[in-house]
C-alpha cells in the first residue's frame, strides 16, 4: 500500500457519507457520476463508455459534484453533526457501562442510546 492509498480511502469514505446526506440535492448527472465512481468503483473510462461522453467530461462531472457536496457540507454541516452525535453516543454508552447501576437499569439506558443512534442514522 502506498502513501496515497489511505488518503484515497478516507476521501472515498467522506464522499460516500456526504453523498448519503446530500444525494437528493444533486442533479441526476451528478448523482450518476458519483454513484458509478465512488459507490460502484467504475473507472472514468468505464463511466465515459457507459454514458457516451469523454473521459474528461466524466472527470469534470465528478470533480464538480464533489465540490457541490463539500459546499453543502460547509453550509449545513450535517455530516459534522452526525459524527459528533455518534461520538457522544459512544462516550455515553461507555460511561453507562461503568456506572454502578443494576443490569436492567444499564440496559434500559443503553437501549435508549441505541435508539438515538438509529434515529440519527435515518
């Protein structure tokens, strides 16, 4: 694994998460390009052949769509808030397990935390 692979994986993961949040706000062309490139792992050439456009045009579509996603995140911060809530829920769950409460009480609190996480992931 070369040095850029972890960065590429982190970028792909971020784009996929942003896509999950902001997909409905993208144009059909942007959704299709991102889905093929980041979800389905198609090459630019494969997407170009599928779409009947040049590889350079696909590259521009993907690049622009990523910029749009980042712009939405910059304004709305949905991914940032989601990640913060996930971290807080994990911390809260860890704290509850350390409390000197009865098993039923702990499980009740952990169930509520799980409901919060599930609600946040919808």
